[in-house]
C-alpha cells in the first residue's frame, strides 16, 4: 500500500505550518484526499507536486500565477503554449532578480575585502570605499 501522510506529517516534511497547507488547499494549489473520517491525507504524488510548487514559488511566481498554471494544467495539453509563456516570463523575471542579488553579493564582498585590506594596511587610510570600487572597476 502506498504511503499516506496526515496533515501534521506532511507539514513537518515540508517545514510548513498546517495552516499554510490549508490555505494552499483553499486556493486550489493542492488537493489532498480525505480518509473515511474526513481528515486530509497526502500521497507521494502530493509530495512531488508540492516540491514543484515550492520551486515555482522560489522563483517568485505569485499565488495568482500558480493558480493560473494549475487551471491550464488541468485543461490539458492544449494549454501548453500558455504554460510555457508563463514559465518563460517567470524565468526572465527570476533571472533579473538573481542578477540583482548577485550584484548585492558583489558589493558585500567588495566591502568585506575593503575592510580587510584597510585593516591590514594594504589600502591607504584615506582611500574611501567609492574610490576602491572605482579602482576595481565595480559600481555601487
């Protein structure tokens, strides 16, 4: 018999509160089965589906967009072009955010390097951070 998870086990598996799972259900993002007593139960298929949804959420896809994706998915292969466009748009937006995050990380690393170089005397005391960035060819 296939493994089934109650809501507590499922929430621990994903480190999500049960209230979040109930919200996802109310929004139509997940559709757990019910046992004979009406309690939610989740399957291995639900595990895979929620992992995929979490990946999409991690890229910045909104709940509204996730819902639209699910509607198109349920409508079948005729909606593949719409799903593809949504995923491509999500990817493009994510790459822009990712580039911005990389830039923030670069500035953080530059600031750490600047402090370390000042601390060890490699950088002149009067060289400011902006001058240091210019010398490296980096931009704030």
